[in-house]
C-alpha cells in the first residue's frame, strides 16, 4: 500500500537493521508524525482548497453540494401546523394541505440522504490516498497531504453542521414521520402536486434508518471510515495516519504555530475529526491507554474553542465518540 506500508514493515528495501518490529513501527510512526507536523500549520490557507478543487474534483463537488444543502436545511419550511391539523381533523382537505407542505421538505431530506451516500463513497478514497502517500519523498507530498487533510476536515465539518441543524429542528423528524405514515394512502392520489413527492418505499425505509440517528451525517462518515479500515486490511495504517494528523494539529494549536485564526480553527477541527474516527476504528477506542491519541489532552486543548455555531468543540467531541465521555 505505498511507501508508508514499507516503512511500517521495516523500511525501504526490506532491511530491518536488526530492529524489532515494534521498534521499526515506532520509528516509522515518528517519521510519519514529523511529516504531518511540518505542513499542518497553514491548513487554513486558501491554496489548500484550490489544491482539492484541482486534484480531487469529486471531493470538491461534494463539499459544494454539502454547503448548498446546509443553507437550504437552515431555512427548513416547518410543516408542524399543517400536520397537527391533519392529525386532529383528518379530512381530505387537511391531509392534502399537510402533504403539500411536507412534500417539498421531504424532497430536501431525500437530497440530504443521497448526499450522505456520496460522502460514504468518497471517504475511503480520501483515507486511502492520505494513508498510502503520507510517507512519500515526493516534494509535492506536503501539498497533497495538506489538501487531503483539509478535505477530510471539511467533510467532517459539514457532517457536524448538518447534525447540529437536524437536532435544532424537531420538525424534520415529525414531518418525515407523518409523511411515512400516510405514504401508502397518498401514493394513490391523482393530484400531480402531491404525486411528484412520492418516494419509493425502499428509499423511505432507508431514509428512516438514516434519520433515526441523532448524528446521521457523522455516523455515515464513521461507518464508511471504519468499513474501509477493516476491509482494506490496513487498519493500523489508518490509525497511525489519524494519530499523526492529530499530533500535528495538537502541537500547532498548543504552541500557537498556526499562520492564521482560520488555520488554527481547521487544526481544532482536524483534531476532533481524528479523535472521533480513531475512537470508532480502533477496537479499544481513543480512550484506551495504548491509544495513539492522547484523548484527555485533546479534550483539554479544544475545551475553550467552538466548532459548530457556538457549540464547544469538546462537547462535539464527546457527543460523537464511542468511549470518550
């Protein structure tokens, strides 16, 4: 899996120099961490976003779609009044009025669900590229690694923001519940304005499972990353990658080495992202004594900072981790 695997397995050319496997892995991880530490200080630089746009067009497209969906969800058109009337006074007129109200909203929720499926597909590509080439001697390595780290952080930031919006809009769950309860009946309608919002039952079932989570978008990233790490056979490589990214980000924040406020905020985001993913990918979690990330130090470091709106970063971290409470 690229030069990093060679490093982890004993260096280039297969010469171990008499070192034990654990010693070789320790040296490889240290080199890995040093390389990330060298580039992470200017993570917020606009050139990193430009690099992603030029070299990872699918990831860049997904980011743009995600930002547009966040704007639309933030202006969610609440159908609570119409739904309440249709339930308390279930006349055909009231039910059709409720459907005309929730129909466009559910169409938006379907777009968000399909967006999550796109995120699910791109996460393995980002992790594969990041972990495969982190140890390359290529002079463009820093640009690539920085761009990939920025892309991963931006995808996770979008996920954090979507889940925060979902939690702040109870009507999302209520409107969709009403939609599903009346789907079979409404599917028989001859009203074109209602019929165009009919979703196949299998899709609505998948959407129901997705929105049942309190953090559906973050959960999608977690599940995709975990599946990739397990099925690729490179779980430890991915964990080393996340550990190194977290170490570089933590060092930059702790020692105030970021070149701008935006870069520092991106480093906090990367640190939280790595902790969350590490916690789910590692069998023992990020809180284990043998974890490659010092979870307690990470919590202390991000406790004075915010990620989504005014939500403290440590709260976001605890809410999305499996073992960190």
